[in-house]
């Protein structure tokens, strides 16, 4: 079994929002030939609901048609639009929780949505969690800035994962006279055995020592290594430009092995591939080779409901 891309926005100069088979064939080939990866979820960040519906219809047709030439498209990961912090997304495309919009997404993506991320502190988010869970769609907290209490409440409603843990708004940890605390849900997330954690294990987004600690706290099936891969993966150059879901072109800088919004220190996509993630987990001392292979193959497939 080869590696699996659980949270993936693109590679080889292409983004998942390019709704044409040729782009997906090139991404599929790159993953299989260059990254030892034979399956992926097409991840879509915040976009207008009608655009996301179109993405879901495209992916369904692709999955039901002739297989791609390399890695297979095995479902969709919706990273928004019901989130709070834009990060590398276009802020104008974020949306407030809306049950009608949620129903449109579920209708278009029934059976192929493997995860949907939202910010649990937004008004109406708990109703959306209830709805998605009732439709057997796993819900993850992503691009949020909530309290520990809100996170605990969301878990009670069925929230079961954290999108790229340590790259949201989990809150800073402080130490006063030897007592550690945080105003955010960072410790709540680590302590709650119901929550799985995706972690970008490229060595840039999250400190390698923290990768090691989180993997050991969360254990075999609650730790999901991801790339959060983007179109710049596998491409040469230091300044790249890509369109957002609304068609607006944004520029990015390749620096320190990762992608930043141009002329800023705002870290966005990773340039890692899953074969690199596997070797990082071993090199960081986080896992044995056998456990790292499981984490990069079976664990994400189980989380996606594919095993």
C-alpha cells in the first residue's frame, strides 16, 4: 500500500479548483510517480457555495468515470467556507454557518465528502455540526479561534477532528510561576481522546519536537500526518502566482521549504509530499518506520472511511 494524501490542495502547478480532467491527471501522475502516493482527497478551501457545488459534481463524475492515470481521487475534503480565520484563504470568501447552504453541499457531495471543516465558535455552527453528523459526514474544527469550553461543546455535538492542528487559532500557552495555561483550546484538544489531529509534518509549519509529542499523545489512529500540499509543490521558482476560487490571482513566495503569502510572513501551503512526511516522522524520532508507514497509509484512509 502506498501513501495517502488526506489534506491536499494541489501539486505540479495545478490546484484542485481547476475543474478539468487534464489537471487532475497531471496531479495524479505526480503523486504516484514522484511521491509514492496512490490516493488523495481533493481539498477545497472557502469559496462561494455554488462554486463548491460545482467542485463536488466534478469530483463525483471523475470518481465514477475512467480511473486517473496514477493516484486515485477518493473523495473530497471541504475546508470551509464556514470558518473564521482566513489564513491563506481569501477572506471575502468565508461564510457564516447557514443550514440551507450546508444542505446544498450535502446534496451535491453525498457519499464523497470525507470531512468538512468549520469554526465551532461561529453562530449557528453547532446546528451545522449536528446536521453534518446526521448525514454521516465527519466534522473537523478548522481556521477557528474558540475557547476550550466551545471546543468541548462541539465535541459533544459530534465534532471529531482538528484541521492542521497548531496552524489554526488554538491559543498561546503561557507559564506563570510554573503553571501552564492557555485561553484557547490547545490543551483541550490534546487531552480529548475523541479528537483526531491532522498535523502538517513538513518541519516548517509545526516544530519537529511538537510533531513527536502530538503523535505520542494522540496515538496510532488519532494522529493524521498531512502535507496540506499546494500547487507550488514540485515547481521551481521563488515567486509564484495562482488564482483563488473566485478567480483573483494572488502571489506567493517560496521560502524555507514552504509557501508564504507574497511579501509577508503569513505561512500558507506546504511543499512537502507524503514520502517526505514519512521520512520526517522517522527522522524527527516520532515513530518507527513501521508506525510511520501506518500513519501515512492506513490511518488517513481509516479517518476518511476508506478502510
